[in-house]
């Protein structure tokens, strides 16, 4: 099973990479395949927020579940991802890192 990791990135120290990496380790430890937006759409200085979202959402739609990181509610992108998952009945799990 693939699990997409959703959480706050913009405005966080090192883009919150540590939390996404920890979540990936937890998901792997449970026997699942983590899908991180850092792998889906790597950072590029010329990219805009919408560019990342347009790459991340299709990747999320190929997953069977979405893991919501702490603070997701304060992230515009994560709120969009969680809303789409909820509307499409993709399983949403909360993960603590």
C-alpha cells in the first residue's frame, strides 16, 4: 500500500523535511510504501507553490491512504490535499513524528 505524506512545508525550517523523513521511516516500518512530496516534486528555485501542488496531487491520487502530519491544518496545501482525499474517500490517517 502506498501512503502519501501531507503536512506543512512552506515557512517551516528546512521546509519541515525532518518530519516528512520521520513519517516515511514510520510508514516503511509498518510495511507500507511512503510517498513524500519531497520525492515527487524536488525543490527548484524557479518553481511556484502551484507548480508543486500540480505535481503532488496526482501522486497523492495514486495512493491508497494519506498520512496527515501535525500542523497540517495550518498548511494551505495540506488542507487542499486532505480535502481532496476526504471527498474521494481516500483513507486519512494522522501520524505523529
